[in-house]
């Protein structure tokens, strides 16, 4: 299940916003995202990925290892992101 509403203790992992989309899935993904947006514009693009899974597509995950990262939603997150980026 792909959702932002899942208890982290039950999750396999957390999506960090990096996706490899195979060419043969692009058109179907675009349609799933469009369908999701038309259903409710306030949903997240992860909901579009879940729509794709509901249509029978398989989504794989890949561990990133011990890599520091931050989701940037506000200025505080941006400051954290800049500190992390400077380490590389």
C-alpha cells in the first residue's frame, strides 16, 4: 500500500521523491496521476502511484542505505537540506 497516512512502524520504507519510471509504464502512470487528480486535486502524487498499483502494475522499492536526506516543505526543512548538501 502506498500512502502518506500509514503508521511508519507498519511501512516497508519511506518514499523520498526519487522514481525510475520505465518507458512502457509512462503513459499508464500519466493516466493514473490524471485520474487521481480529477478525483481529488488535494491528493498526493503517491496516491497516483497507488492508483497505478490498483491497475495491476508492480512498484518495486530500493533501499538507499545510510544516506542523510530531508523532505523540504518549508524554510526550516530547506535549512536542514542545505546543511546535508554541504556534507557532499
